[in-house]
C-alpha cells in the first residue's frame, strides 16, 4: 500500500517507466479500502514483479513504500540505485533492461509451476458449476415436492456416485489433496509471504510430514523429532476417527440402509424370480429416453440381491438399478426408497407363497402406501395371484383406486399355455406383442379418424397395424368389425415400432385387381376344430400354482367328456382336495375328466417311468415347472422330461413334429430347447415381467391384454394364406401387407396382425 510522504509530493511528470504501476496506483487511490483485498491477492501471485517495479520507479522517491515480507531482492544480483532528477533516468535504462530480463528468467523458472497448479485447480472448480446446475434443476422438477431437502438430495447423489464409480475414490482423494495444498498455499502467502511455488512446497512438506527441511541446530532437531512424533500420534487418532466414520457409512450403504433421494423413478417392491426380467423390460422401455432409475426394495440383504442380479447378466440398456433392503409394508422402509416421488410403484407377489397368502401380503403393502397417499403423482401396478381378489384390491385403495392397475399374470401364463396347445408357436407371437423388443402396442386418439369405419382406419396406417379400439368409456374392443364407426374420444389400438413412427395418411388405401370370395370363417384350424368337436386326451406333467387357471382354459378348449391325466410327484389326495377346492371357488364343474397318476419324486423323469405313460396316445402334452424347486432345478427337470419324450418318439420312428407345451423360467433354457428342436415353450417369468412392465409404461395396455387372453369375443389363429386367397387367382410370390389384410378381410371380421 502506497502512502504519499508529507515532505515531498509525487510529480506528475515522474510516473515511472512501468505504466501498469501508475494505473494500479491511480485505481487504488480513489477506491480506498475496497481495493485492499484485490491488492493482497494480486500481490500473492505478482509480488516479485510489483516489488521490482516499485523499487525502480522514480515516482516513488520521497514516498513511504511498504513492501510485503518474503521478497528476495538478492535474486536480482545487483542493487539498483535510486537517482534524483531526470538525468538519473537515462543512466538507469540499461540496468532496467538487464534487471527485467533477469526477473523474467527468475519468474519462468520459479513460479511457472505454482501458477500452473493454481490455474488448474481454479479451472477444475469451474467444472463443478454445470453439474451443480443440472442437479439443482432435476431436484426442482422431480424431488422438490417430496419433502426432501436439496442437501439430502446432493448427499444422496454424491454417495451413489462415490460407491458406484470405480474412479470416484481417486478423484475425491486428488481433489481433497489439491484443496488442502492450494488453500494452505494461499493462506501462507497472505500471512507469511513468499512466492506461490515456495508456498506450495512448504504446505506440501507440512501436509506429508516430510523431512525435506533439515534443521541444523541440535535443539531444532530435537524439537523437530518431538513435534513429528506428536503429529504422527495426532494424525493416527484423526485417521482412526475418519476411518471409523467412513467404515460405518460404507457399511450402511452396502447393507442398503441409506436413503434414496430420487424423483420420477420406478420402485419395485419385492424381489422374486421375475424381478430380473422386469428390470430388463423396463430398461428396454426407457432406452429411447436415455435410461431411467429403478429402485428395488427387497427383504433380502442388498449384497445378496445385487449378486443374484449381476450374476444373471443383467442388461438394463443404460438405466441405473439401486437396491435397498427393507420391508415393503413398513412406512420407514418405503421412505427409504422415495416412494412419494416415484412415477410408478410395482408390487410383486411372492411366488414362493400360496396365492391367497401372497395376495394378503400385497394388501398389507397397498395399505401402507394408502396411509400416505403414495405415490403423490404416480400410479401403482400390482401383481395379483387370485383373480377373485381383483375387486378387493380396488376396494382397499378407496379414493386412490384410479391410480391402481391390477395385473392377474397367472391367468395370462395359463391361458397362453392352453392356447399354445391348440396353436403351436403362439407363445412366441405373444412374446413379441408383450415385450419392448421390436414392435409394441400403442393406444392413441386421432381426431381426423372420427367418423371413419374401422376398415378405413386399418388401411390408413402405413407403418402400423390397427387391430382394435379403446372407447371413450374405457372399453377395449379388439377387432370391433369392419363397419364400426370411430366416435369422439375413441383411441386406436395399433402395433408399431415406436409411438412417433406412425400417423394416419389422408386417404385410405384401396385394393385393386382382387376378387372377393364368399364370406366364411376359415380361420379355425383343423387342430382347434378337432379339440372342440372331438373328445381328446391331454397329459399334464407337473403341478404349478397356476393349475386352476390352466383348468379353466382347458374347460373352454376341450370337448366335454375329454380326459386330462396329471402326472406329478405331489400326493394324489392333496391334488384331489385342491381340485375340489378349485371347483367350489369357480362355482362350476369341469366338463373334462381328471385322472391323477402317481409318480415317484426321484425317478419320475427317468426313461422307465415316462415310458409307462405312453405319451404318444395323447393329443396334447403340457410340461409344467415345479414351483417347489428353484428356477434352475425346475428347468433342469423340465428339459430332461422334454428330451426324454422326444427320444422315445424317435425310437418309435414317429416322424411327426413333436411339440409339447413346455413351461420354463430361465433365459438359457429357451436356447437349449431351441437346440433340441422345441419351439412351443412358454417363458413364464418373462411373460409376467413383460405384462407388468407394459402396464407400468402404459396403463391402458392392461385392458388390452385381458381382452387378448379372454378368448370370449376373439381368438388368435395361425393359418395359411391360401385359405383366404381367391380361388380364381394365383397366389403371387410377393405381396404387400395391405394386400394380405384386404384378402383376409373379405372373409369376415378378421384382422391380420
């Protein structure tokens, strides 16, 4: 700080050879004390230059110059003499040039590294600003209304990143080290003095307890040893405290006890065999949006669940999966996963329990959500095991019933298996419709289609296939008839690649050159017609939880008087009692006869025991997955049974296509069945997950699936196109989809999918 001397005044003509000093002094004088902080900070980095210039400036002669301590004037080698008058300026010119060159060399050698460290650290701080703004925006849009503070949100995001990214500990350690050294160097320059490089080196020595600075006197050495030992003791205590804190924190994180602070995420309550498939299907649905956040609240330990998920090669397409441990029926554990701010809450049924017990457990979880009206702006998708309890769940929700979607997935799997019994390969068709791979089901309103017939609607979508209407009252009508008129508020149900890849064309496509044949209904295959009109024998191997829904499907498929043989290691009396209970619940008797065959558990899949069944005498065979076993052991038993039956067919020189309906629960089993030549299998866990994920993404899909599986008004059939083609025209080698749809429509109210 410069203060004019009362004895001499600064002459305006002597502003000094360095114009920057004159400008700095001219700025500092009128601003007074406000410039002190700026002068001090600038002095920390540019002290050698300022000191040299101030010493050489003739305008400072006769002034009191306060030079901050720490400037090494000996580094400039020659003292600079101050002369009075203008004649002194000419004599100083050469010395000034040489002094400036020496100063510049000293600056480059001693201060370049320090300046680089300071600049790098400052730039790294600026990189945090956009990240902070992004997290702040996400908090305000998704989390602010859930009662969580921004501090909690930032702490959660940091903990999630610190434990999830492999490079996070190294980044945090580097940042803390640089913060300590740089902040200490700035404080050292302010309070002690010295160049930036010297300050950085001194703080580094102190921080690392290095012995780089050697004391010459014995007393100083003894003091240094004593202080170093004391410092190490204190440092050890500090490290112990910090280590214990981080150990406790990491233990809570690993055990899944820390809180999740998210918004707009999907919460899955429960961990079952279909959880992995559900997460993968949700990941496929969120892939076009850049991924999502899925939080799993399981009663098992977090590490156990994560090991099981990652061991199954979980692929969520860029989404994040967070696992927490807790009871889904407890409010405190539900708060742990931020259920209040979730967009969708999926309640999974425990497949290891009896259907009624699993639904009772789901009701308790549903009541816990109802107590707090959670989620506030989301919806609930619940897996129901017993179809009779669907209305009960709606009643429990009360005023919040509008946000609940109940999915009876057991019925879906059982009905799909019975339909696959009459139509081989139908399971793969449903898998393509239910899943998010390839084309998906969409339901959207098109005001320009109001007043059009359903026939015109079908031929106005060039990149989608329309096959139904969702009325304004919420009624799902698949294949409503070619003469159905689209009304106000009706939504068109289509199958398309994505919701933004299709739109109706201005005019409907009109077929030309095709003659119409007489309306008929050739879409009933010979196999289905025989099952409806003739008594058949069906063999069921195994016993599953969906056996009741399976019997209901067979009751509508088989001709009265047909026989269903059940081959299982479950005791016969237990099976008979359960069948009697199922008939009492449904209120009707099964029209087919049930015969329970005894089987020895350890040897039931052996060649000798299976040969006694004479499976070639049955019109259809169904191999069920045993729910008493885990999914791997159950699939091994199913695979062995199917291959044994196939081997017997080959020994009998039966060249017919042997395609039993096989239920499996693992992805790898599907590939193994394909290798063996089987194509008529049902992935029960995947179908359950696909149905839940589709309803979670689009609630209206629930009614569409129920209508697809009901079989009351419509049914699926796989037929040869020659059954529909006009007899007076040859079938071309290639034709468009619209041409095929037009030909099929001439035979009645039949929609081609």
